[in-house]
C-alpha cells in the first residue's frame, strides 16, 4: 500500500456575494474563488468579490471554506460575513 502526504497550504474559498447593483438594486453573484492563509472574518471581508462584474457595493457573502492541501480541497465550513439578504440566502440554497 502506498501513502501520499499532503501539506496544508491555506484555505480555498468559494461562495455567493450579496451586492448592491448600480441604481440601488439588490443582487447576488457567484464569487471568483480565492485563496487565503487564515479564515478570520476580516480576511474574508477583504477578499469577497463580485467576480469582476462591477457593482455599486459588495455587502457581504456566504463563504464555503475549504482547507487547501497543495491543490486538493477538503470542505471545512460555511460562514456568512457582512450583510447578506434573504434573496442571497435563497439563491445560495438553490445552488
């Protein structure tokens, strides 16, 4: 039997951002995934994004946090950061 050992290299985050579109319309979008070294809320808030869509503001996000083992991801937990509307929660739950 062979064994492969992988080193934990940080975290890989996916999820849905809660947005305010131009004209003050609410919305949400699947974020562009990002890698971070720690999962503090401040770090998550600094990295949530609109997938380069271009919006008035990014209010918060539902983040799926995965441990990154040299490119292999293992789900850890889901967290909500910032302000997230019921519409965004519904969209996330349908994904």
